[in-house]
C-alpha cells in the first residue's frame, strides 16, 4: 500500500513537473524521446531485416545439403580462392551415381540455371531464368502453386515439353490471359505451361521464383548438354529419421568415391548447409545491433542529463515540502522512492512518445519499404525498459540528495 501511495504521489508530481514549466520539461523530455526513438528505430529495422533474411534463408532448408563447386562464405579461409575455381562443377553423372548409391536421402535433385529468351506470339522476355531440374526439386523447395500443377513423375522421366513459370513471366508473356495450357517457345522448342508459381517477390537472399521457369531435366538433355554447367548444384534432403551430419558424411564419402579421390586428397566439392549462413548472420546482426545500441545510447545519454536536470530543479523547488514531510515522520526511503519514481515516470513518458513516433512513421512509410518492418512487442518492452533504467540512473543522485536533507534546514531554506 505504501508503494502504491508513493507511486501515485510520484506520478502526480511528474505530471505537475510537466505542467508547471512546460518549455523546460519538453526540452528535457525531448532528449529521452529522441534517444528512445533512435534506438527503437534501429532495433525495429534490424529485427525486421533479420527476420526477413532468416525467413528467406530458411527456404534453403534446415535438412538440406547442397553439393556445389564453391563453399558458402569462402570456406573460412581453408583454401586459396583460385583453388576453388579449379574444381569441377557437379555433373548430371555425379547425380545419377549418387541417386543409385545413397541410403540417407529422402529426396535428391540436380539443377542449374541459365538465361534464355522466352517467346509467346509477339511477346518475349530476354534473359529469363530457366531452371532445368530433376523431379525431386519441387519436393525439396515446396513452392506454392497459384495455378495448375507441377510435373508428374512420368513427365519428368520422359522429358515432356512442359514448364512451370513464375508470376512475373506469366504476366510478361500472357498479360491478363490464363497461361495454363498455352505454349512458350525457348531455343526454337515449344513447351506447354502446366503451372504458375504463386507470387512471392524477391527474397533477401536474391531468390526470385516469380522470374523462374522450371523445366524437366530430361527435356533440357534432349536439346543441350547438361553436363558441367556453370553453377550446377545437387540438393539432398535427409530422411525423417536420419541426422543431417550422417547424410553429409555419406555424401562426402560417395562423392569422393565417384570422383576417385585418393585418401589424402582434399575434397574437390563443397557440402553447404543453412547453418553456414545462420552462423554468419548471428555475427553480422550482433555487430549491427551493437552499433545501433551505441548510436542510440549517445542520444539517451543526453536525455538522461535532461531528466537529471529536471530532478535537481524539482528537489530545489520542493525543499520546504521535503522538510515538512520529514518533520511529520517521512522516512528517508520514502523521499528517495518518491523522487526516483518521479524520474522513472518522466522517462517512461518520454520513451512512450519515442515509441509512438516510431509506430506512426511505420504506419506512414512502412508499406513503401521492400520488406516487412514491424514494431514488435519485444521492441516496445525494450524501449520502456531502457526508459525505466535511464529514469533510475538519472534520478538516483537527486533522489538521494533529497532523502538526506535535514528537515529543519530544509524548512528554513524553503521559507
């Protein structure tokens, strides 16, 4: 009951401080407001950016290994960069041999990207991304289809002239028409559109399925050489009861055997997985978050001095009142808590204004930004917590001085 009584009085004193000298209070609260606005803006943007990037990265699959020529992130300095370029690309024959020998994979596919011109009547799109792939690609990536369907196993096996296209390609080639069942021409060959991927937009890791056209690998084999294509990769998904590390160990052994590497020879391929990117993201966003905290910290420091100034003035103006309270039996801790809570309330008011400004700016400008920025409950709690801490730090010394005043001297000085 005493605490709530003190809190009520402190809140009333804080509101009084706001109304008695409005200009002084506004200028002092401005520092806290700007500080909280700065640091919460940084935290909100960083958290939203991290959430979007991690969501994009998660599409790569936590239970998927990519067999590629180059390691993600440069391989941690294990080899010189030019040694990577001497490696052979994963080939279709590598994939076939793996498919016949592996026992730990639930799905396995071979794919590569190439840029081709696509035509439909008078409409054409140059440098469109075409992805020839084996059948399990859709099971590993599991994209949503807006219309139509994916290849059947028989279509993949026979190399049927069919294609699944992204929404941007569908719009560019067919306009407002339904593309399902219509033809697309590539390299002089016609393909029937059997599906359209649901519109997703470009992910923050550069993947844009809206501009992809996926065709069966065996169709591509009939019109071109699919061996040793630049950027080719093999994707392997683990069985439900198999650990990722077990699949990696098997794939490494099989690839070394397929490529006839000697026991002491280094791998001439890379086994990439999402954890390689996730580890780098942890470091990156840790640095960005720390930098944002430092930037906001300087603003909050200025705001803290402003609140401390208000509290020192408040103590001086209410010295007589403090003396009367102490002469009537008020304990030191009562006076200390009274002023300390007043400082915290003032900082919370300034912090709340800063958070409100962030929220309003996101409402106005958020829709025009390429990725979703959201003021999360975590960010709000962070802002209010920082405000409360600044209130404690800024108000402790003035509150302590007030609590140690001699009641007789305080009454005299006030008179």
